């Protein structure tokens, strides 16, 4: 015969086990509900946001073949390469907007990267200057309108915008999807090195710069 106290202990253990099982099931259901709602249980920190700064964009205009200065407040990173990429990206976004003075179809992340290197000496640029290598997305280049003027304006406005905000950039070269490409869309030579001084050389009284 089982003693009475043992029956009580077994009953208590059974009740405790049932209670713990109920708690575990409830916790599992709550975790599943949070997962479905996309809640992240790990501690998170707010992403760092670059402060807005005044930037100068040289915006091309197909009507007169000139570039007009446009001031914009943009979140610009401190890193020079990231800053250069953000500037060119914003310029190309303007070209993709309705009513653009230089219509060019936009693509997500049109500028893959911008690398800043020491400019080679003996090519007309100051030895202390920098060479910017702008790596454009293949989708942007493939969708760019073909034409001598429109391609030249795109290339030169990129060069002028980089120099206006990062004066140490004396030269610019272009890649497409990380590889050399003969032309932008059949005309603008992407195998050459562009001098930023040429792109901003001809200023007009209204502050715009003519293309060479």
C-alpha cells in the first residue's frame, strides 16, 4: 500500500509539471507570434545618418548644352569616396526625374562605387590631385540615350560635380560594372581620362559652365 504522503508528493509534482508545460506552450506561442510580426528580439541600435550639408551639383541642360549650378542640402558621409558616390548618385537621380533638363533613365544604385587614387603626374593635372574612378552600373549605361551631346553632358557634369565638391579631384575615369568600356552609349569615350578643369573651365555670367 502506497503511503498517503507519497500520493500527495506525486500529485504535487504532477500539478507542477502540468503548469510548467502550460507556461512553455504559452511562451512558444508568443515567440511564434512575434516572429510572424517581424519583431526582432535582439537589441538594436539606430543606424547612423549622415548630417545634411550644402552640396553643389552641376546639372546638364540639353536645350543649350550647358551646365547650371544647383545647390542642394544632402546627407553626405565624411568618407571622401562615399561622399563622391553620394554626389554622383544624386546627380543621376535628378536626370531621372520628370521634367529633367537632361533626361536619362534611372536605375537602382546607378553608381556602384567611386574610388579615389593619387593622380598620375605628367598628364596636365597637379601631382597633388586625385584621380576618381567612377564605376557605373551596366543597367544605367545600357539605358543611357545615345548621342554625342547627351553623353558628353552626362560625363562632364559628373566630372564638374565631383570637382565642385571635392576640389582635390583633378581627373576622372569611368568603369561599367567594374570593367573598362569603350563608350557610354556609342559616343562618349570611356577609355580616356577626363580632366575636371576642362569640364568646369568655361563659366558664364549666370554661374553655369559651358561644355568644351
